[in-house]
């Protein structure tokens, strides 16, 4: 349940998000199963797509615009990072 994506049929109705006690009292929580939840770890293709670069973050374009543009250009061209 923790750290997993919620499907479209999550227990949310009329804009009301269930509380933790409500989720814990229910028989089942509609989360993605363990196989799907660990796909990033088990699938080599997915693991290559989801990775982190040391020293990067959401402010890279602001503080290192040339490097960010280079990374983005290579990504769009399908070249190695």
C-alpha cells in the first residue's frame, strides 16, 4: 500500500479522500499488486528509464542551463545520457 500508485478506481467519491483509519478498516485496498509495484526493480527496461543523476534536481535548468539543455536534447534525440 505504501509507495504504490493508485488505480483510477481508488476509493475516492465526490471529492472525499478516505482517511487512514477508513483504509485500514476496509477488507481490501485497491492498490496495484506487488508484481506491478516492483516492476521498476524487476524489469531491466523500466530500471534504465527510471534513474537519478547525482547533483540533479528541479533547479538544474535555472542554475545549469547549458547542461540541462544538453541533457534534454540528447534525451529527445534518443542518445545515451
